[in-house]
C-alpha cells in the first residue's frame, strides 16, 4: 500500500503531536510538579533558617517574645506552689507564726491529689483561662492520643495537698495569722478550722486545714521562694527555735510589695535587656493575678502612655506600651485611688554597659480632680531610662 505525499505529511504531524502529548504528560508535567514542590520546600527551609537566626540573635524578636510569655506564665502561676516543696512552705508558715504570739504545735502534710481549681472569683477565672492555654499547648506538643485523653479528663483539675496546722495562742493572734496567710501571694485556702477553748481564757487551741494548689513550673520560676540563701544548722535542729543567726529573717516574704508606698496605684519597672524579666512591665499595684500587666522588651526607647480620667464621681484608667495595652479593647477600666492622689511608682535600673540603650518615652494624661504623682526610684543619673514626652493635666514628677 502506497501513501501519498499528503498522507505522509499528515502521519508525521500526527506522530509529532502524539510525541509532544506523551512528553508533556509523562515527562514535562511531573518535572514541573517536582520543581514546584522543591520551591515550596526551599521557601519553608528559608523561613526555618530565618527563625533559627532570629532565635540565635539575642536582639531578635523571638527571644523578646519568649521573655514576655515566660513572665506572663510565671505571674499567672505565682499564687500556686511548686511541686513537692514542703520545707520552704514550713519556713514561710513559721515566719508568719513568729510575727505574733500564736504558736504552731505541729504541721503535717497529706498526700498529693487532684482537686478542682477555685473558680468562684473573677481572678481565679482568669487564671483558669491562662492555665487552660498552657495545658492545650502541652497536649499539642505531646505525642499520642493517650496524653490528649488524659488532659481532657483532668483539664479542670490540678495537684493539691492538704496541710494541717495545730496551733495555740490568743484569739487575736489567730486572726492576725489568718490575715497574713490571706495576704501572702502563695494562696493557701482554708478548708476547715477548729477552735477550742483552753484552761486559760485568753488562749484558744485547735487546728487549721489548708489546701495548697501546686503546678509544675518553668526552670527558674519561683526562684525567690525556692532559694536557700540562709545560714544556720539543719537536720536535727529545731527550726522553730530562734537562735543567733537563725534563718527566720530570710524566710519567704509574706508581701513582696511591702516596701512600696501604700498610695502606689500603679507600678512600672524598667530593666536592661540582659535581665530575665521583660525590659518594661507596667500594671496595677498589688494585682497579684497580674491580669492588668502589660509588657515590652525592645532594645530601644518604647512609647508608653498612661491616662487617668474621672467621670460621674468614678476614676478610670488605661495604659499601653509599644505592642501591648490594658484594657485590651482600648476601653477604660474603673479603679479607686489609694490616697489623695493617683500615684505611679517607677522602679528603674542604672545602665550596666554601653549598648544598654533601652528605656521609655512616657506620655502622662491626667483628667481627674486630683494630682497624678510620678515617683522615680533608682534611675540612671547620667542617661535616664525615663523621658517624659507629654504632660497633660496636674502631673507631678518626683
């Protein structure tokens, strides 16, 4: 069979079309898909490399974010006790007992158990929210459904232990001791209390059962509570006998802000970037839950503003740093000044090296009928960390 010239040309064209089609579907297209996959992998690797470089860079964003997140986690869990640390708890209780004539006859601890967290108060609800987030992050980081199921069953429970204290002393001293326990940042909830009279009408006896909630902490958390920077004799010595060089004076403090003026409504701390805490921490005084705190950890000066106002006989406030604000939605929150003025107490830190350049540009707005008093402590005399860029209303800086 003979093909005409025209048929030969058509056959060659058809063969070329088939060849191109086969090459496209079985060679070119797979190669294109492989190239696209490799480009995506290269982009992901570039981002990973940038993240590693940022992590290794001491002035990068990640280390500063980590410091702020760690500070928030430490402050939100500060009221809870670290796991299995009975000795420092005994020292703290001994300090509160020896502050008055109430005598502690015996202290005993129960077994560690899971218990419901306290959720009746607003502060406890906030704590539960942050702790839930920590638990969920831990579950995501774990492997296997078993860890997720365990966290799901116990997500509203945390370890706790019951502490029983037998006491003897005046009734007023008992009330004073309970007040000290209540003001202590480590919360010991009274589970039960027994008060019985004695032969001496001025003395009462009994026992108190406290419930202590505990949490595992980040390494370095509660360092002030766990440090043993005391001298003395240990082992068989009676820890309740006060002798020369005894450890009682160095026991954990009941109220960490006792040195602050009573009228301090707000506190602000400034530290170098080399510190463990964020460079800027601002919040309400005596807010042990730290829900009102804002943070910043920039190597440069950070714009920080504080506003207090008055409306219908009530006082309101709001403040913000470079990337954080309170309240979060930009509204105003009510508060009651502790004195005849609104007081901002600033704890600064002298600069420790040439590249220590961080600080704040502070804008102050006072729209109340009382003065806004700013008291600065321990700032660097040569190059202050605080630069007041705006004053509005009755603002006094000391």
